[in-house]
C-alpha cells in the first residue's frame, strides 16, 4: 500500500507553522537558480512523524553540471529549513540505477556501502516528498519510488543490515558484551525497519520506528520494539543475550542465506617490521601482530581479506581480534554470488 | 596551562569532539526534546541513546583507545563509542535511555531530560572551548561551525588526521559508481 503524500496545501501549512512562506522559498530558489527543475519539501514533517523541533528539508534539483554540496541553513523565529541542491544528472542517474531490475545494493564493501546508503537516503527522502514545483516528467519519475518494488529494495537493505549486525554482535559478545548488546539491539531495529519498509514506511531514520509501527497498527512488532529497548545493555548477563537471540530468531526466521566479507577499515595500514607486524589506524592506535600474517599484511584497501557464510561463520582469531578493535569492516550480501563491476 | 602528552590525540579530541558535538549531539538532544513534546517515547529513547553514545564517543576521543573516524550511525557495527572509558561511567549512561519508557509522570520525564542535558554539560567541560561552542541549529550556528573548521581543519591536515566534517559536506553520492549485476 502506497504511503500517503502530503499535498501542497498541507505543505503550505507546515511551512507557515515553521514561520516560512513556501511561495517565497520557491521564488528565492528561482532567483538564485533560474534553471531549477524541481523543488520538493521533505523530512520527517512530510513523512508524517515530525515534531515542533523538526527541520523542513528542501531538495532543489538544478540543471547544471556542478554545485556546492554544503547544505544551506535558514532560520525563522520558530523554525529551521535546510536546503540541499542536486544536479539533474545526479538525480536521474540515481533513479535509473535503483529502478533497474538487476540492480543490487552494495553492502559488501565499505566504499560501496557508504555510496549506496547515501543514494538510498536521498531517494527515500524524495519518495516521501511533497513536490512544490517540477516538470511532469520528473514528477512521474519520483512517483515511481512509491512502488512495491522500491519498498522491497529498502526492506531487503534493512534485512541484510540485520544479518550483518547480528553476526557482528555475536563476534563481539566474548570480549565486549556491552557493545555486543548494543549491536544486537541495532540488528533488531533493522529487522523491524525491514518489516515497516515492506509495507511502505521507507523513511530511513530509525528514530521514527515506533511511529512507523504505530501507523501500520503493528501491535506485536511495537511490543517487540519496546522489549528490545527496555533490555538493559549495561547488565551484560546471560539472560540479556538469550532475549536478543530469541527475538532475532523470530524476526529473521525467513531471512535468506547470506555471505560475509571482511575488509580493512578506512585509515588502517599494515607494516611488516622483521618478524613482527604493526596494524594501525590513522597512526593514533594500533596492534602488534607476531608473524605478520600474509592475508592481512599483503592486503590493500578495498580488497577482501576473509569470506564466510551464515550466522555461524567466524574468522580466524587474528582477524577476529582486529574486528573487535575496529580495524576491519564487515560486509554482507544475500542471494546468488555477485560479479563486482567496479 | 596543562601539559599535552600527545599533540595528535589532543588535536583529534578537540576538532572531532567539536564537530561531533555541534553536528551530532546537539541535534539528537533537540530531537529528544521534540519527541517528548509530542509524546513519541520510542523516538525520545532512540535519540537519547544516540545522544549518550555520541557524547561518550567524544570523551573516548581523549583516550588512547578512542577511534577518530565515527561512521554514520547506521554503519556503527564495531565502532566502540566508549573505548577507554571508565566502566562505571559507561554502565551509568548505557542504562539511562531506557528509563524514559518507564517514566509515568511529567516530573519524571523532566528530570530524565535534565540528567541528559547534564551529560552534555560534562562533555562540553571536557572539551573546554572558550568561548563555548555555538548551537549549530541557531542563527549563529553556521558561522560557529565554519569557525571550528577554519581553526581546526588545517591542524587535522598537518597531523594526517581525517577531516572532522561529514562526507556529505564534501561530495554527493556517486550514482555512476560501477553497478553490480546478479
């Protein structure tokens, strides 16, 4: 079921409550960029969850080659408005890419994860946006984001995140139980976000998860969310871990098989110094590794240094220790093996 | 005047601490206040959790174990926001956010929020900026963050430490990145 989009009259009221005039905003943008193609209002207020403290977010799509990326902040007596600019080429390319039938979101490599996450964040904001001004072509392209196939894309992304975080939580549990419980919580939040996204609640920020489940009248899932939230992550007792595993066993009961990869985290460098190795991050902290194992010390940024499959997978001890030290990045994917095209 | 034993760590703590406070922590606290106004208790808990973890991560930056690169919130898998911190302090604050779900009166909610504001004050005292950091989402916020950038980014470059500002401010997503195919 498509989520209801705020219409222009309702948007005008939201602007007014925040101390802005939407027509003046459009005129200002047209004055600065006569070639503006598309102006939308978005953010939590337009997705149906905002509060009096929420910003109004404006996305302006401009037919030019390059733009400053710094968001522009504007303030009235009672509200705030952030304006972000995108080029028409960037938005068109994102829409083309995400709606391709064969497109797979990269959650396996750190660079790919970041890039695709930012793309999804922009597109989910556009999907919930109220169009203030735009060409019919662009309007219909944005409307294509209100589709079951796009909802499923977002739900699948969350499911992989839930699997990734559950695996990471298990690996952390022996040495850092507090952090492990936090990541178990994150895994459950992701699994519940997948449930909500599949039903049209695709706005990415997790803080609105309770409101999304309430909108969907998903009482059992809301109860599960509260159970996860009230678990004392500082307690680190056996019962807390059992609770988390039980909840995730249920939430991820239908999750597909998945593969894992470990990569060097950003800023990690390795040096062989005779018979010993140093792994360090940004030169600020490090770990001495006797023997300087080849699979780590010959690795370069972007290269996979370990592969595994399923929730029981576990890397060798040396890699596990580097993971626990936040020197390695864990990626995951579901489905058939992928050919890396970059 | 106090001794600085590790100038690189000190610069990382100050620059990244200021950016995390202005860009992340302040916004989360405002979200908590807004959520409480509207009775969205789960959202209040979520953002209190983020406020606490980000605040602890600033304190952690001052310890030798602290990681300077804070990933985006949804990618914080093995990023440890309390690395190197005293376990009593960590336990106290990790147990804090959930308490809002048990608060039944306005007085309890107000006291809970005051305690959270107290955490921010403690972190600001540790950062010890004089004059204090501006609130980013205020009329003086943009000039405040630009002043932080002007003073501290050259120092980060000088010491080979990554930028304290979000990647989103440095480049847009690259939609033409090589796609994967099944």
